[in-house]
């Protein structure tokens, strides 16, 4: 192979490469925006993410609402323990406890359905957006407090 042949081959390759670059620049210049397939792929991915995340988000919101009910029943527990220390029994009379749900948004009332010298059961039911959520606390001297939720 002579130097002239080698030079001719290098020149041909450079011309081909230059032509290829010009063609790519032309294609890039004419391409504006996204293709329909690219847009539909993004729409499908966003739809799948929304279908998964929205129910999870709603469940977390309900749990946050129920936490307000658990906090209210925690106040009832404290008041019942104070009453028990003075009277050696628990009470179903809310007036004796002095617990008010002022400032609560979702759980504005409670009931103490049963009480004796061994323990009590208190329940609160959600209102407004928390309708259908019920929080129940069962307390016994031996086992302590157990909180259960329904409607989550």
C-alpha cells in the first residue's frame, strides 16, 4: 500500500464522516418537540403512579385523623386514672372526668360505655371527613390500655 492510497482512504473516510455529521445536524435541526409515543409513555407512567399513590395517601390521611381520636382517649385515660385514685373505681359520667374535646376537628365527643373498679371502655367516633372512623380504648388494671381502630 502506498502513501497516496492511504491518503486517499483517509480523505474518503473524513468526507464520509463530515457528511454524516451534516446529516445528523439536519435531522436534529428539523426535530422539534416530542413524538406521540414518547408523550403517551409519560402519560401512562404518570397514570400508573397516580393509581398506586392516591389510595396510599388517603389511607395515611385517615390514620392521621384517627390519631386525633386516640389523643382524645388518652386524655380520657388520664382523667379516669385520676378519678380512680380518688374513688377506687372508674366512671361513665363525663362530667366527673372534665375532659372536653375543644379544638378537635374530627373527634369532638366520646362515650365511656362501661366502667367498674377493674377498668373501663371508651369510644369516640369521627365527624366530618373522619365519618366512619371509630377509635375504642379498653383499659384494665391488669393489662393496661388497648386501642383499636375501625373504619380505616
